[in-house]
């Protein structure tokens, strides 16, 4: 399956990933988020994910928190 086929579902998959795999104690790095989306056949770039996080907050009411832990930046709900 070509990666472009699931692009319309990217926000849905991203929401699912963030709700199921993150919380206050568990976050994902940007490369991990991109890898998770790739498992659904969705390609994503870092910059587009920032916009998707804004959409999740503004349109879906799901706040994505960006947090620095050591040298890594993690994202969680």
C-alpha cells in the first residue's frame, strides 16, 4: 500500500497513537511518533506534526504537551 493512501487519516491515527501510548509519565519523541505513523502507512514530517498537534488541541480538545527531558523532547497528552 502506498503511503499516500492513508494521508487523509493521519490526524485520526496520530490522535489514536497519542491517546493510547502517552500520558503524564510516558511520552514519545518526534522520531517515535513518525515511526508509529509509518506502521499505519502514513508518512509525516516534523513540521506537519506540529500543525496536527495544534489541530488536535483546537478542534478536538486534546492538549499535546511538549516537555524537555534531559536531551530529548517528548510529547504527551
